[in-house]
C-alpha cells in the first residue's frame, strides 16, 4: 500500500497593509475607482459612490502595485465602523489579501472605540458574501431599492 501525504495547508503570504486617513490622496485612489467601475459593469454596485474623498483607506501593495484596498469610515456617535468598498485583484484572491485588509480595519476601528463593524454587498456577489462570512461578519439585514426615474 502506498501512503499518500495528507494535503498541506496553503501558507498565506503576510501582506503589509498601508493606511491613509483620506482616500483622495492615497496610492489606492485609481485602483479603487477602476475596481468600482468593474463592480458597476458586473451589476454589483450602483452608479453612485458609497464613499468619498474624506473616507479612510487601507491597501496592500505588491511591488509598488495596489492589489487590494478597502475604503472605510468610523462613526464616533454610533461607535461603529463601516467597510464602504473592498476589492482585491482576481489573481490575488485566496492569498490572504482581504483577510489582511479586514484585520487592519478591525484593529484601527477598535482603537477608535468601535464596538461593531458593518459592510454591505450585492446579494449576487458570492465571493464577497463568502469573504465577509470568513471574516466573522454575518448577514443581518437586507436593503431594498426602487428606482424612481
């Protein structure tokens, strides 16, 4: 009988995560807009931005190229943080980039006093629904939209 080695766990790369207090002046600016445009084309985003220039951003670089980013905000009165938009290049998915981004947001949000972290995603965006679940966020409400024009 030939004994096969059990599958070895995939070793995730440790990604350095960069933070900028304003999205507008970050290295992630063009990346986020490009990715948001792709989300619109895929039907996963509305044609209005859920974030603005003054929101915070965390991002991962690989050889000075942005490969993933999350734009987020903190509401001091509600003690809650919101992930407003996240994207990771397809060739970097499953390599720990989103996990690193999420961990950095959680760390910073806790330091600001947050007691909860929220995010929204399109119901048909299965990869993001899965990623949210893997990061400990559970679906807890639905948002409905009706076009009036």
